[in-house]
C-alpha cells in the first residue's frame, strides 16, 4: 500500500507507481545483514520532500534538511522518536562512513549545485546526535580529497573528530590511504575496496545522488560503489553488468557494512550524463531513505524517468538492468509491487 503523509497530487500519471505493502516480507534482501532492523523497514522506501528547501540564493536551508532527515528516519523505522529510530542502525562503538558521490564538481565549489552536499551530511550527523551518536564517529568520504574540496568540504583525518577524506588525495593519484590488498572476485575479474571502508568504518550510510549514466542508465545507490573500488573502468561493459554493479554490491565488505541509504535528491541531474551543470539539473527538493539499495534505486529510476518524460526526453529502460540483476543476486527488491513507498511532503 502506498502511503502519503500528507497526500500530494501527482505531478505525472506515472507517479502512482507503488501499489502493494511489503510489511512482513523480509525476503532475500536482508539475508546477509548482521544488525537488527525494524521488520517494517525491510522493503520500505521513504521519500521526503520540501518545496521550500532552497532559499532565495539557491542554497539548501540547513534547518529544513535536518527536519527532512528526522521525519524520514522515523517514518522508515515506524518509531515515535528520533532516538529510537537510529538505535537499530548504529551504536557507540561504530565508526560510520558516509560514502557520497563527489564526481564532476570541479569549479562549482560553494555554488547551489554543490553546496547541498555538506548540508545533507551535516543534517544526518545532527539527527544521529539525538541518539547519542557523536560527530567523531563519522567519516565522510569518496574517491579523493580534491573532489571533496570541490563540494565545499575541508579534508581532515584526525581521529577523535569528524573525519573527511578520500581514498587518494587526488583523483587518479597514488598518495593517500589507498586500497586494501585483498582482492574480491567479481565474476571472472577481481577488485579491491578502499581502506577507508575496510579498515576504518564498521558501518556505512550510502549517500548517493540521482544522475543518468550513458552505460548503466542511472547512477544512484548501487553504482555509487564504483567509487569504493580501485578499478571501476573494468566493470563498464554490457551496461555495467558483465560483471559489474550487482557483483560489486555483493562484495562482503560492502554488503555487510551498508546499513542505510539516504539518497541526496535535493538536486538531481536528468540529462547530459553525470556532469553537474545548471542546464542538466533540477531541484527535486527531496531525500530518499531505505535499507534496501535495490528498492531505493528502483524508486530513483521512476523519479528520473518522470522528469525525463516531462522534459520530452527518452525514458531509461534497458540500460538500467543492473537493478533487476541485483535483485536476482539477492541484493534487494526491484519489483515495484513489493516495495512499500511512503511519501512525505513537509511544505
């Protein structure tokens, strides 16, 4: 059953894409999880929007985004307060990585196209503080320090405080913490994961964005882990599926540590590939939460296709088959009829 809180008129007939409740359906998507979860979060995806999240200057309002995160996490877990909502995911001994997607922001520092990133990660930290989870327990990371700087972050790797740094200092560089030497099989190939994930983080929040991708159709939660591994170019064949996105998300270090997805859909790209340009982006004004990255990506695909239809663009269909293949591999749920969508409009 699709739930709205409160009801909101659809922007497009395709908006009513979720129909059936997944309460009580645990399925294979959580089989590998090693932490407790509320049962009613299994295949639930929560979309929280606020039409006034951006101020007159185009930058996201911190207080509104904090409220969006608070409402989203309580709706996802079905709890009555923020503290209880976070407790199933993280404890006082966890070091929590927030894996963002910082690609293609060169020259955009402190512009509205980039500034919503720190606003969202700050909001997540602020919300977690209500459960006693401290700022020093977080690591905000991606491929390189340089790309994080483009988003307005100040890299720091001092234990005992919030850490913000990349696997390397510069993209395609060799200086930095690097990748763990262990090689994980990915089909007939292999890959290594960032030492940030393998050696520092005990848990992870996947914080992707929504973008079209020439090969994979869409970049969201699942493809965000191409920034976690050392050789993503090896997995760009056959729409990133031969092997590719599904197998990478099945790597134990990724699979077992990823406890939550909070997709940054405050702004998103709907055309022109992965490049962040004002002409390619739109202010969706939302965040998307779930414990199942496949279900989250399925909803992200619907959101992206709606916008593309409105703009007269071709829908993304066959190129996004990694979503269905990820379901077949047991990563999560791609069937819309078995995803429980909750939409919250805070405006």
